[in-house]
C-alpha cells in the first residue's frame, strides 16, 4: 500500500518537456586592441625558435577563436 501511495505522489512530478527551439551558447572572445596585438607580435617574434610549445599553444588558441566565430555565425543564422 505504501508503494502505491509513493508511486501515485511521484506521477505528478514527472512531466515531459519539449524543446522546440535550438539555443546555441558560444563563449565570448576576448577583444584586444591594435596596440596590444602589435606588442604581442613583437614579443612572439623575439622568442628563440626553440620555443616550439609556445607556437603550438598560440596555434591552438587561434583555432579555438576561429571555432567560436563559426559558433557565433551559426547562432546568428538560427536566431535570424
């Protein structure tokens, strides 16, 4: 009997939710001013060529920023 009471009380908690619109969330891209970009470029060029890990990490960061831009473009297409 207790089982039936618990089961009956839980049936009101279970509702089906339908998502009819796709929502896309993209992380924000940090915006850098031209002065910072130039300073960064100068510092990277001044590094020794043996610092390959820094070059790889920056390449990965560029790839990530490009993917976020594509995410934002896709979001704009859906949100219209």
